[in-house]
C-alpha cells in the first residue's frame, strides 16, 4: 500500500501508561533512534512518585515526552502532538495537555468497565463523543500483540508485556525512525532469554508492519535531521553527563575520585554510572546513610583524593554538619544536589528549584560555600568540572545544584575535545625548611595548603574547632575567630573574579526588560524569549551559572534594565537574594507543580511585563 509522506519540522510525542507498561523504555528507545537519525531533541520523563502505585490508577501513570525537530530546540515541548495512551488512567491524566486536532492512539483492550471505573469514567470516552476534537486511533494494541506472538513459547502475560514494543514499532514506522539500534538493544537486553528476545523483536516488527499495511494510517511523517556544528554527538541525560564530568575532573586534576553516596531519587544514577569507571582511578562507596557518605567523602579529601557526594534535598539537610566541617577544615569537597519537590519526602520523582536557600544558608555559623547550577542536561558535564576546579583551587566545599528535570531529561551532546578541558592543579604542599603553617594562605586565592597526611614535616591538626590564623593551633581567641570567619568569606567572595562575567543576550540593545534565570529553567526561558522576539518586542535574557558568589558584573547588568523578571520553580528564592543583595525590586514568576515551565506561559508573562511599561 502506497502511503503519503508528509514533511514536518518538529513533533512532540508523549507515551503514557501504567508504571508497568514500559513507557520509559519505549520513550528512551524512540529517543535513541531519533538521536542516531540526527534530529535535535529534548525529553521529559515523568515517573510516578510511588514505587508501585495501584495498577490502572492516576497515581500510577508513567509518561515520556519527546520533542524532536529539524532545527535547534530548547524544551520537551509545551503540548504533545501525539499521545499514546495505554489505558484509561493514562488518557485521563494527560488529555488536558492535548491540543485540538492532535493524534490520540488508544489501547482499547484496557478500556474495560473495571479500568474505566478506577479513574471515574462512567462510559468509555473512545465510544462516546468526548474525544471528537482529536484524531483518534482506537487500536487493540494488547490483543494485536498477543496475536502476533501466538507461535512463540511464552506465557500470555509475557506476550501482553510486549505491547509497548508493538506501539514502539508502530510509531517508528509512522515517523520514519531507524530500527537497527532497537533491534540490537533487544538482542542484548534479553540475551539470556532467547524466546523473550525473539518475541519482543517480533512485537516491534509487527507494530511496524501494521503501520505499513493498515488503512488506519494513510500518512507517514518525515522530520529531517537538524543542522549541528560538526563533531561527534551522543544523546545524554543530566545524571550521565554529571557522572562523566566527575570522571573527567579526576583525569584533568590527576586526583583519584572518591564518591561516597547513599541512594536517593533522583541522584542515584550518578553513583551507578561512576561505579563503572574504576579504570580511571575512581572509587565508589555506597554508605549506610547520608551522613556516613559525606563523612567518607570529606575524609577522602583529607587523604588527598577529590571527595564527592551525591544526594537530593533531604540528604543535604543530613549532610549540612559535615559540609560545615569541610568549611572549617578548608578541604575540597563536591556536593551534588539533584533537587526534587519537597518539603520532607515530598514528591521524589518531580522536579523543583527549592534548595537554593538551603545550600546557601543551611549550616550553623558563618559557613559560606560556592554554589553552581548547570542549565541543561549536557551542561551538567561542564558544571561538574567547574565545581571541581573551584573546590581544588580554593580548598572549599562546592555545591552543584542540578534538578530532577535536568537529571532525567536528555539532549544531543557534542563530545568535547579533551585537550580543551581545563587543567586542575592540586598544588599539594611540599616539605620545606620552615615550620609548616597549615593555615598560611595563598595571597591570591586565600586558600590554605593541602597537605597529605603522613608527609614528614607537614604534620598538622585538623577538625571542626576553630584554628589560629597561620599556625592552625586550636584557638578560642575572639579576635582570631573574627579574622578566620572573614577570611573564609573573603575566599569565597574572591571567586567572583575567577569566573566568566554574566553574558547577556540582548541583540537589539533596545530592551528595557531582562529575564534572569538559573538552573533548569534555561530551555523554557530561552524558548519563550524567542517567541517574544518573533512578535517584534525587545527582550534581554541572562542565565546565572554561579549563584555564590554571583558574577562580578551582575550588579551592573541588573542596573541596566528597567525591569527584571526572575522565573523560578520555587516561591522566589533567587528573587529574595537579589532584592536583599542589590536592593532591586525584581519581578518573580513562580510555580511549584513538580513540572518544568512551559514556554507559552513564560511568553505570556514576559509580554505582559513589556506591555505594562
């Protein structure tokens, strides 16, 4: 059957189903093939907050959204053009996001009276007229999969589980995706279960064949590869990029990396990945709790390694005393906080930016630490190296603020030229004829010497009690404590002169309004700014990478605009810091829904501010 092929410049697809339906795997495979094809892309996995919510219920819905295009894109998209709903719960949980005229592929086998009743449907929306504004493709995906696999020696349950591969095959045909990678993946994944492997491959191919032969789909869609800078690319998530960044930091510094961690959503993947790279001198330690994890990491730094610990907001609360110990001992330490929705356990699988004030001020005493925030999944790689550079050079704990959206989202990453990565010089103390002064500071950085324990002539005290300036002897002298407190603060403040100035994107030079963001809001803000400029309005944009200390030119940038909008996925934490520090009444825009911003909503906010001038 000859099918019409329609060219599109971009598509947003969302796979949704029960948490046991394999939607994350389906979305990931579609993403990997899309990356191999050469499209630009951005993803948004959305997991249930419960480990195993009751099947067929709204809390149990798992989804994966992919935005791919033939041009540069910045977000996973505001609303899906295509929704694949594997059951009534998936339909109900996601239907409100679907625009009029969108394609809706529904697995009708799951629309039983029992499943409909679980989510409050009195009648099946597939059979009444409630879905009339969409292009509905009602398909018995489960039974078609079972029929395709009836010759395989597997149980009916195993056959039904392969319905996600049938759906993946159908969508792969519909959007001209490559298949070789998925076939190879299935061969590897089920190598120890040959019959299951063959069944999943058959289900995938049956879905492809169904699309090719059925009259239900008369059109195929084609999205050409995007134009990228020349280079070698791969698809990467934020957590994977962070892991690679830590390994690279070890190579660039010549230091062994020691990662002490306790598993916590959404940071655990970093521990899993780093543990695979022992050949680079990396050691990982899964501790019994958060406090033991950070204590081991700080101990490793005392011993001459680069200590790292990974966690999320609740873990930061537990690690705060030891981070303060790192401030007092003035040792390098990387603390990676992959933020999630709180407070307390909150919504572990949902994103938020609400830990900024905690990492800035959540320690007893005056305990300043540098804070860095990556802006995209691939930027997590470079942020990890930058955090390591500052920690080693200035002998201080550094906190890197990622978030759940960056951690699990993915995008194409151009592999860097290793020679272009910054060298990190540990500069260990060496014995000399003079008495060793463990708190005698470098005049430029105010960093104290980093002395390896056991080195003859470099014996010194370490610990949380206040030390005398220079000698490092325990001191309770009021004037000395004041001096040491101010020196530790001045050391962190001085880092402002060692980081890139804040870059402002203001192409017209005529903007009166600046949008200032940080962390994972970069994509949505940038997409919104593009839309605003397309209407003929002038708008400036800047994104803060270094949150403590701020870039040296930030005050000048803020004074250059009449109004400053600060979108944050919290209740205004950066806004509070800017108001307190610079006495500027910024305009905060804040949502805490556990989801990233949509470009459309930010566009509206920006235009309202510009038009109100």
